[in-house]
C-alpha cells in the first residue's frame, strides 16, 4: 500500500542557554493510508516534539529541526515555506492537543472555532461553513444546538470533542492526536476513543496517536512505535509489540502495568530516570537502566535491526 | 444563549453581536453610562439651540453672579454664562477626548501587539522607543509637540495621542505576552491560521478587557491634558469654551466663587464616570465567561 507519511531520520534540538537539548534523535517511521500508529513513551521521550516536527511547528528560535525528512505523499514538508505549510496544516494534516481546557479560545463560540478552519481552507460561504460545522458537531456527538455556546459552558470531555471536530472539519488525510485522552477521566476516555475510531474509519483518516497509555494504544492503533530519549527503540505491528516485546525497555513498560488476571502484590517499575537530554550517552541511551546491559552497550551506538518482518528494535543484545 | 437560539441552520453569524448588545442592554449601569454619553452628544450637536446665551457673550455688568434661575450655573469673571459655555464645551472636550484616545489606543495596540507577539528584536526596538517616550513626562512631550505644531484643536489631539501611545503599547504588550502562550494559539497555528489572523482573531479579543479599561481612563486624561495645554496657551485658544480651560481659567476665583470651577469639573467628572460605567459594561458584555 501507498505510504501516506514517511518520517526519515528526523532530528530536533532545542537550545537552552549554552546547552543543547537533543529532543528527537533520528526518528524514522512510516504510515499507510487509513492506518493508525501509536507513539508510546514516557514524558520527555520526544513524542510531542516529533509531532510538532511533522507539522513544521517546532517553536523557533529555541527549537530547530536539525535534519531528516518528513515525506507527506512524497513531498518533504520540512522544505516547504511557512506559507505553503499553512495550506497544509488544518487542511491535510491536523493536530489535536493534549489539554482541552486551554486549546479553545475562550472568547469565541465553539461553532465559530470549528468553522474557522473551513473559512481558511475552503471556499464555502459563511452559511455553508456554519452548516458543515454543525454537521461536524453532530458527528462528534455534540448537539448542533450548542453551536453558539462558549468553551466554558462545556465539560472537559465535550471540549475534547469540539477540538476533534475542529481538527477533522476539513477532512484531513492525517490526524496527529497528542495525548487526546490524557486529561479526561476513564469513562470519558473510552467514549472519546470510540468516537475517534468511528470517525477515523468513516473518513479513512490516518492517525498518529501519541500517548503514554498502553491501553489506549491497544484500543485504536495498528502499529506501535516505542520512543525513548528521542529515539524509536522498538516498532512493529500491535500484535508484535504486545505479544512479543523484545527491547528491555518495552518489556519493562509492560511489566510495570497491573494485570487484571494475576494477583500482583507490587508493580515492577523501571529503575532510574531517563538520561539527561543535554548529555546523551554515546551508546544505548537505556543502558544505565537496562537489566541486561553490559559495558559494550554503553559505548556502541545501537542501530535499528529487523528481527522479524516489520518488527524493529534498537538493542544489540536482543537482535 | 439558549433562549435566542433559533434551532435551525440559518442562525447566526449576527447572533453573537446581538447577544453582546442584549447583555449590554441588561446591564443597568452600562445603560446609564451610555445614556449620559448620548445626552452629551445631543448637547454637542444642538448646542446652538440649547444654550441660553452665546459662549462668548461677555458682559462685565453681570460678573460673578451665583447660580440662579436666569444663569443656571452662574457667570464667570467676564460675565459669561457658565451653563452655555459648558454646553458648547461639550463639542470640544468630547471630540478631543474620544478622538485622541481612538488614535492613541489604535496605534498603541498595534505596536504592543506586534512587540508582544514577535518578541526578540522587534520587541526590543519597539519597546525601547516606548521607554524613551515614557521617560519624558507626558505633559512635557505634549507641550513640545504642540509647540512644534502650533496651537489648534487638531494639533492638540495629535500631541495628546502621541503622549499616551506608550502606556497603551505597554499594557497591550503585557497582555499579549500572557495570551500568546496559551494553547489555543498553537491550536490556531495548527489549523493553518496566519500570524495576522492569530493576532487579530485570537489574541487581541482576549486582551480587550484591559484595552477598554485603559481607553476609558485615557479619555479623562486626554480632557485634562487639553486643559493643561490650553492653560499655557498651546491648546484651545480663548474664548473657545473647553472644560479644562474653563477649570484653569477659573482657578484664581476658587475661594470666593467656587461654582466657576465646580461646574466644569463636574462636567468632566460625569463624562469620565459615564465612560467608565459604559466601558465596564462593554467589557463584561464582551467576555462570555461573565455571562449569567
């Protein structure tokens, strides 16, 4: 199948005083049309920065894209001008932000905010845009009668639906969802995920799902990429990763989850903390926390290797 | 606004402004303020018909008459009817106050928004210029500008508006700085909005509250500065009636004939009060979160 988006060796850095924070260090993945990839990892692993890199929205001047390519249908988004990118953002690639409480403008009605993207990217008249926006509201499960209400009149879950409606208003080909359910409680999470899945299937939108919740990934993703310290350390199909995690970090992640059918006294955490991104080790960045690492791991750069078809890991011990 | 919702797809664009007008209408204090302002506007337009005497009808035989049925607010040192002069003064004072604030607030807002939004060098260049202007006492600045341009109503307005641009720029910049960090700005960017659109549609409406408050206060300041300039002969030249200059001209008689300064002062105070009431109401009406 045709690849919708292909990220090749993306590198993003932030300047912080004299130090350089290496947030994303050579991330590569690709996604086919209509599929969903989950980017998983702990806080600070570079998930959101990767997403901003794809949108070419890395906050300048502190942040800079150091290298790599983001091929969207074969065109490199990183070489486009900001003006060209504006045509793409919201129209062909949309993003959903983490916090529904602050992602909506408090002084405009939600309906107008949904219609704004339509005004920017389509030639619909004001009335048509209004009708389309109301249609989007119904699709995400908000009565169209609430078009004229303001964000503060909505609950968190409803706000997140509004944000999803904004993102999907122009029927983008790619939707980047940055922890869309993190700020919601569990029952609402399930509803929102359900709704996202339905809409994705209907519109045949591809999705990059950023999350640290392995349960969410299992719900909605076809592929998984586990990120650690700005690299994808393991990637593969949902089944490959969940049934057969190979990288010690991925294993650790699964071990740290409570299991419903086992009587566990204590959860097993991954010891230690992520390495300082201003001073990443030469070799494997996970080595200091890895149960199977030895001296060679610290010094040798880990390359991504395919251990079965479509299943890549960056670990010389296991490949 | 569930009540005003019509339930069909034709609702709408206009309903947002209708709603704001409705909320303003509900606000008694704001309406009172608006009413007072309208009365002033009415006075200004029909001054020729409403004023019992001309604004420069001097008659030394009737100097210093206390307020009475014949001379409602009394007469001044030259025997002019204060009531008539205040009515004529509405024309000048309102015009100076409103126009100079309109000029300074729009330029100040523009500069502040650009400085706050783009930051870095742009911010530095704009704000350092503003700082230089702030370092000069505003009355001194107005005096030098007015002196350079020569006396006259429009020159006074220009002088005063230039003098109050810095405070607008600073206030707007400060509030743009807080608003631009919010996630909805990034969200707007992610749907492809341009910088201009983000500033105008997303950031400035969120700064309106501070701008409105500053503007209503600015009108008062502008009227007073006009009087200051008039006092030293750079503003409105006598005998043109202007509240501020009436105040300063009457200063020397304040002990024996307090009403000479009392009524012009009262006129200024009521204007500011009305503007503040209206400005507050407008701010509340524009802020959907304060909706009840």
